[in-house]
C-alpha cells in the first residue's frame, strides 16, 4: 500500500511546475522573438509579449523572402530535406538492425559472435571520430549535396542491433518450432512473428532515431553546400550572418520555432508506444 502524504504531493507538483517552467521559458522567449521586428529584439529590453510581426516573419521564412545578410533558402524546402533525412535514417537504422539481430540470433554460421561484437564495437566509433575518411568516401562517390550523402553514413546502428538482439533472445523457442512445423521459412517467421512482437521496440527506436536524424548538424554541415539541400538545423546557422551584415533575429527565431514542430509532433503522437517500448525493452 502506498502511503499518501499531502506534503509530498505538493512538493512533487512544485518540482514538476518548476521543471516545466525551466524547459518552456526558452521556447516562449523564442516564440515571442519570432513575432517582433528585428529592431525590437536588438534594442533591450526585448518585449516579453507577442508582437505584431508574426505573420510577416513566418511568411518570409517559409517563402525564402527574409531580409538580412544570411541564407535566403526557403524554410519549407529545408524542412522537407530534414524530414526526408530523419525518416530515411530512422527507418534505415531499424530495418538494418532488425535483419542484423535476426541473423545473429537465429542463424548458426562461423564467427557469428565475432561479427556481433564487431558491430557492437562501432559504438566507440561515432561519425565524429571517422568523419575525415567518411567524407572522403562520400566525396569520391559523388554523394555531396544528395540525400544519399546525408543519410547513408548515418544509417548503421550498433545500439539498435544490440537492443533487438536482446529482445529476440527472450522470444520462446516454441514459437520458432511452431513456425517451422507450419512450413514457415526464415523470412516468413521474421515478418509474421518477430516484427509484430517487436512493434513497441520499433516505435521507441523510431522516435529516438527520428529526433537523432532531425537534429544532425556536423555531418550535414560538411556534405551540403547547396542551399536547396540544407536541413533546417543548418539553415538556422546559415541565416545568422557574420561580419557587418545584420542578422534578422525575428526570422531566425521563426525558423527555430518551425524546426521544433515535427519532432514534437512525433513524440506526442507516439508517446504511448514510446513509453511502452522502453518498458518492454527493460523487461
């Protein structure tokens, strides 16, 4: 029986409210800045209430007509690039990891565990460590300023392979025997049994990998030089002009607000599956 204490309940609510305020305050300030003209923002104190330039700023960034000395790329195009990149990375990581874990668990072949640990060791070699040779390969293959160049080097995932392997090891052997007796081949067993059983883990990993792909900065910064291939995170950086050129902070903040929407929608729409997937993985 859980003992209910009013004081602990009040303390818990206070902590939660403080946490929400700490997280929400920067988002609110970003939204307020996105509704003001640049003059209102750069001359302190900046207003803390929404202004009258909201429609103007958001329309400018969506159509690529913003002022200032930075990039004039359309935020709509940048968000399409980010969306395609995030989806390809998330779906590609899950597909490759499912097949890798399936082969490691259910097939007996020489050096099976060696290959598993070789995959696992790549956790210590993120793209930042191997960025120079990876860039050389991508450049030699003519994949700069392409979706393939943005996504292919980031698709493999040792973490997802390890998680799926651990889950497959918990699947009862009776299911494998029953499928074999019913005449199901390996791919039929994989598609009809393992994938449905893994749907909560797939959903949890999809959310994590989608946000990972959406927030990529260093790799797209190297492989994209054309404005029509900028992801939105790179677009925000390119919109901040250097030197004597003036940065239009209102449109920069509008772009930042738009960039938050897709990841937030993915988390909200898949929250139940995400939490269930994490809990099931722990079990």
